C-alpha cells in the first residue's frame, strides 16, 4: 500500500521559494499504519461501541491473543486485522446483546520492539510508526565500537528464525520485531 507523502525540498532553492515548493513521493506506509497490520500480544486497542459508553474503553491483547471486553468476555484479537477484530466484536454484540451495534477500534500503543547485540543499551523499547533499524539503534544509545554497521539480523514477531539483511537507512522495523546488531570482524 502506498501513501502520498509531501515534504519540503531541502536544497537548490532559496528562502521563500523553498518553503513553497513541495516534493511529492510515493513512500510505503509502515506495516503498523496499513490496513494489513495484525494485532498481537501487547497491543493496546481503543474499542468504541457507539451509544454504549459502558462497553467502550481501552484494552490490551493478552499473551494468548485474546482481549477481554465487557458483556461478551474474551474474544480473539491476535492475528486479526483491526477491521476483522471490529467485525468480530460487532458480531458478538449482535448475538443476543445489542441490536445493530456499531463498533470502532484503533490501535493506541503497538507492542514493543527488542534490540540486542552491539548497541549501547540493549533492551525493550516502545514502537513508533515508521521505525527504521537506524532509529531503533539510536533509541538504544547507538552502536558500540565493535558493531557491524553493514548488516542486521531481524526476527519478525511470530517467526522462529532471524534473517540477515543489509543495514540500510530504509530498513523497516515492525512491532514485536527482535533486532540483533552483530559484531564486526576485523
């Protein structure tokens, strides 16, 4: 999925002309912002049931991929897109509880990412939309002097093994990813 991104040109024009001339590019929408984002353990979701404030609120997806909601109890959320989750809640509420419920859901907080290896402060950090590997390294205090700055190992959430890829400024990180910066060879 592509989104239209408008940014101001950084060079080649003078003062006022620079501020008035937009540059338009087709940049990919990060996985967490696209409609394909799959909910998972640790995501915080706001569920709004219109006209029913007692059924609305902010809820977490548990480690087992379930979410506990008022009236309907536990419902599967893990592995579903936000739209699929909305439909499941709406169907559960219409099964004997409400007539024609209208449900809205949005992800408030994404599950964290993990970074380890040759970074100053390895650990768990909150995910932000559009996160790249270089942003993640900066969040973790930067590279150590022994870090391999040419490649990175990424294990995506739900996968069993990590994949090695070139460390480029555009390498994206998704919620729940584990990033490992290896040691360089002299």
